[in-house]
C-alpha cells in the first residue's frame, strides 16, 4: 500500500507542479509558437521594453505595499482586542467576508463606490483599489494573528500589569514582540493576495490603475504570447523567493 | 480596557463601510427597477427575483451547483490519498506539505494561464500529439466544462488536502496495525478504518472547496470560454456589459444566501470555518 501511495503522490505532485514548470521552460523559447527553437531571453527583453506592463507592475507593487501596511496594522490591533474579549458583529463580518464569492464582493464595492460618488467628487482609481484590498485582507490577518495569540499564555500580561506596567506598555513590550512572527506571515499573505487579485480589482479599478493581473488577463484572453509566460515566471519566482526569505527570517 | 475600543475602531470602520454597507446596497438594489439608461430607481419590486425562475437562469444555477459538486468530488478523490501519503510519510512531512501549499502562494491567474498554455488548440498537448501523428486535428481540450472542472480542481486541491491531513496526522498508527493484524487487507484498512476517521477533515475540505467553486468567476471565464457560463459570470456581466444592476444584485443576493447557508451548516457541524 505504501508503494502505491508513493506512486500516486508522485503523480499528484506532477499534476500540481508540471504546468508551472512547463510554462517557465517555454518562457525561454525563441519561437513565438509552441515549438522549441532554442533558448533565449527575447521575451524577457520584450517585457522590459513594454511601458504598459512596467506601469501595471508598478501599480501592483504600490497597491500591494499600501494594502499590506494598512491591513496588517488594523488586523493586528483588532485581533489583539478580540483576543482580550470577543467582538461579535466584527467576528461575524470577518467570517462572512471570507466566504463571500469574490465577484459578489467586487460588484458590491462597485455599487457602493458609485453611490458614494454621488456625494463626493472622487472617481475609481488607485485609492478605491487599495481600500478594497485592505477590506478583503483584514480577515486573513485576524485569522493568522489570532491563531498565534491563542497559543500564548494570558498570565504573562497579568504579570506585567501586576508589576506596574500600563496597558499600553504591556501590549507594546510583552505581547507585540511575541506576535511578531505571525504579523510577518500575515503581511506576506496580504501582499500575495493583493498582488494576485484580479476579480475584485478589475471591478473597482479606474483608468489609471491597471494592475499586473488585469494586464495578464487581457493578454491571456487575446491569445498566445510567450511574453505572458515570461511575466508569469517572474511573478512565480519573485513570490517563491519572498516566501523562502520569510521562512528563513522566521527561523532565524 | 479603554484601549480595546480604540484597537477595534479601524477594523470596525473598514468592515462597516466597505463590507456591510456595500452588501446592504446590493440587497437594496435587488429590489429596485432598472432605469432606461442602466441606473436603478423606484418602484420597489420583486421582479428581479421572479426572473431567476426563468429556465435560462435556473439552468445556470443548476449547472453552477453541478460543476462545483463535480469539482469537489474530484478534489475529495484526489486529495484524500495525497493527504494520507503525507500523514504516513516517514520523513520530510513539512516538505511534502509545503509542496501542496506552494501553488496557493503563486498567482491564481498564472496557474490558470499555465493550463490554457497546455490545453489550447495551439497549446503544448495538441502540438505534441499533432507532431507525433497521433491526431490529425487539434483536440478541443479547452473552453468546455471539463476544462473548467480541471481548473477548479487545480486551484482548490490544497484546500482539501490541508484539513484532511490535519485529521489524519492525529490518527493513531496502532489502529492501522491492529486492523492489519486482524486480517484486513490494505485497501480494507483504508476504506473501513482510515476513511471513517478522516470524515471530519473530508467534510471541512468539501465545504472549503465547494464554496469558492460555486461562486467561481475567473476559471469559467478563462477556461470555459463563452460556453461554460456560471452564476459568477452572469453577475459580473450584469454589472458591466449588460448594465442591469438590479438583476445582477438579485443574483448576488441569492448566491450569497446559498454560500451563507453552506458556511452556517459547516460551522454548526464543527467544520473548519476559518474564524474563532
């Protein structure tokens, strides 16, 4: 049985990883078609000269960073407060936001923004995308940070308070440092989710806020271009390196 | 705890303004009438919900359930043995588990595109088969329901493996040995001992896979072409191209209600909801 399982597992891992590996291999293909004609970096060079693509990548990084900082900070504070004592409707809202289909969340935000725009002189753009990303990442931060808090001993905080620390000092000097690894993981998760989101982003983005996934989507729909293989490979490798570094930093 | 209130304030404000309010607006719009130029206004009506009974839309709802159900079943069948393999591995469990979760960190869009690259008419599979002379014309591998199921399974398989693994990991290995000693064949051990023990994990995984599949938008859009339209695609279309927001809102409310019902049942049964 063990051998049968091992063979099956090998096939399953092949299923999980072969498509991305093949995609990466063909990003180095000279030919525009799916026939191997020798290795080169033509498609990577083409990316570098594509102004629209660079702008989309820059937008994605900006949105990702802004959403990461805001959502991680707000989510960490909320998780800590909820660890102290439950916050019922907020917990419910987080839970619902996790199960809400992306497309429903996207159209709801679009409808909401359009309604708000009746009263305010704003338009869809980077800010609406960032706000949306902060909202849908909050629950993930809370889940990750809360999981860590649950393993912590409450008596440490009590001890700090008994020894004369204020509430703020207790949070800042006793609990926060011990939450740090979880906060790091949460931040990484937020960035990955934000950087990857297409469905919600495409619904609430304006003309000046095309992101990388939006561009990849357009290119993928239009047809075969090895350039898409090349961007995909860069994204996959970049995210992989980020995770490895985070893993190392966490263990260090 | 004065501090607690201040700590909750930003999250409360964001969730109230950007989650609860938008959902309330969608619920309200679903009861309004579509305007001549695509807006929405009085009178209040249930017309949008009545339209859902139209065979066209009822059919799309049934199909969405069907595709999500098939995808979940395939994930169960593929995820269980993989979880069992990892749980029973003698070494490097973290590595095997990491290899399952790794795709989760990579872009969903990129993963979908990778399959399009393999499956399209001019894709790698067809090019290879044509080159080898196995087929004369490219096989229609992409832009059909099977491609959508494949894309969904590929995207959500980790959601099945993780909870099943979590349950199997805690399983007592002595039970398996006992079953074996008492004369059960290996497949009997799996079928009659391991599988029943893994039930809570399978149920949790099933919900975690079924919910996103039911509301899927990107996979049917890219891998199903125009043919395989599911609820998620209709909603997006009503809000963008068709500009019938009240009808799109009614569809969103119904989809949301189904998802909430599923999540509620899963949570009551002690499944992994994700939150405290």
